């Protein structure tokens, strides 16, 4: 894997990777907004309430539980 590092680092210098998005101190909505702007997309406003958001997040979390 280390032998591919130079290739990967070289690719990251190409124009499509010109802007890096650091998400360490960002929220998911802020990161999504920035990605949309960088991609030339327009997001619809989030009209779901706090309860519906929490329920959706819980449902997604449960769907990702693996039982192997």
C-alpha cells in the first residue's frame, strides 16, 4: 500500500482536488452546504422538525447494524 502513496499524493495535486474540505470542526449541514456550493448544486431547505430528524437518524443507525 505504501508504494501507491506517491501516486495518490500526485493525484491530489490535480485540479479536481484543488479544494479540500476540512470537516473536523464542522457540522454535517455546513459540510453538505459547502459541498453543494463547490459542486454547483442547490439544496432544498430542510423542513423536517427536530423529532423527525432524530427518528430518521435512529432508523439509519439501526439499518447499519450488522449481525454476522
